């Protein structure tokens, strides 16, 4: 899948140039969004020209510090999805 990277004041957006299903072509979008200090969301959306939004999944992450080092990592906070 080929994606284009777009930047906005809110975050990074990964937008596909298309995807294909047995029901015809569609589009995928992946957004990486700032949600506050050390918190970001990843939103996956699949849309179809006939059916509209067929999948929307959101996952929130919080950067945390490793107790054994100063390196930070991302930890999932919650996951939500809807068609």
C-alpha cells in the first residue's frame, strides 16, 4: 500500500493512495495525533465510495519512562473502534 504523509498542527497523517477489496476500491487513512502532553492517538479509517466509512479504530498512547533507564516508550491507554 502506498501512503502519503501529511502534517498538520495537530499531528501526522498517513493517507493511502487507495486499497482494493472484492467490493471495489477504497481508501485508508492513518492519523497520528497529539492529544496532550505525552499522549497521542493513532486513528485508522477505511472508507469505501459506496458504503462510506467501513472501519474507524482509535488507540490512545501515553509516553512513559522506563524505570530502569531514561528512555521513554509508548504504552496503549485505550482502544475504540466503530464502523
